[in-house]
C-alpha cells in the first residue's frame, strides 16, 4: 500500500491548499477494510502506539476504501488532542475524499472512550452525513490486545 502524508498551508491570499509531505510504500499493509489494518497503518506511518502525547489523525479514502492521504489533525497534551470538524472537512474536500476514518491515541494505554471522544465522533458522523462524506470509523489506539477501540465495532 502506498501512503501519502499531507499537511495544509496557506498561500499569499490566505487560501488553504494541500502540501504533500511525503509518500512511502508499505508492502506489508493491506487494504484498510478493518480496524486492525488501520491500526497497523497508523503504527507504520506515525508510530501511533508509542507516542507520549495525544495525536489525532484523519485518513481520507476513496469509494473502495483505498487511502487517498493521511493527515495529522492535532497534536495535543498527555490527555487531550482537539479534533475539529472544520479542520477534518477542509482536508477531506481539498483531497476529494469519498469516506474517512479518524483516529487518535491514548498514551495512558486505556482504550475506553471519554465523553469528549464520543461527542467528537457524533459531530463528525453528523457532519459527514450532511457533506456526503461518511465517517467509516473512529479508532482509539492504546495498549493491550488488540491495541485499539473501534467505535464501529462497538456499535455492531
């Protein structure tokens, strides 16, 4: 799987645009069709399981769940990383995504979602419905086995 990392910048007119940070082939990674594969990709690209502060990421997907690009949305503190709806959807629209996944890590290792995690997921899900870009899943990366919590799996 080829994974391209992007960030956003502003031009002289203060208009937001995408900048391709880098892209690497990860032959050991499969299609992101389950939470375990998403966790593997986030560990390979961002070392998600081993970070000391919370980070939040967004994975932009096409209609067949192939990765268009990955974005770090936020880098917070030991127990908080902001995942703003606007920041997510600016990136999704700029890259032409059809679907998306968000994820963040819990440096404490606990996989239990906080009320803020639940609220963020609900806001992103509702915004995705309005925009026609559905949220596929929200993962919390932490310790233990399987090392993630999937909102989608928990809802099933």
